[in-house]
């Protein structure tokens, strides 16, 4: 038996396993990309939640000011009506 077929088989096996590194790198790159996108989406969601909370706080403050204004107007009208009696 000659060594040539065995060497060819070994060479062929090395060629086949040589692609494993490329495949692994591709998979790792895809996983990294997915993780990066998930982190970005999470940051965007956190920013939206914060903005929404700030808007809610501002709306609550505006409602409080409107209520105080209406109360003041009502008190002035009530005093005016008492004076007329």
C-alpha cells in the first residue's frame, strides 16, 4: 500500500475541518450582532419609558396648576357673590 492515498485522506480531512473556524466565526458574529441589537433596543425602550414618565410628571403638574387656578377663580366668584347679597 502506498502512502499517497493516506496522505490525501489526511489532507482532505484537514481541508474539511479548516472550514469549522470560518463557520464558528460566522456564528459568533451573528450572535454578537443579535446581542448588540437587543442591547440597543433595550436602551431605546428605557429612553422611551423615561421620556414617558417625564411627560406624565409634566402633565400632572399642569393639571395641578389648572386645578389651583380654577379654585382661585371659584373663590373670587364666591366672594363677589357674597358681597352682592
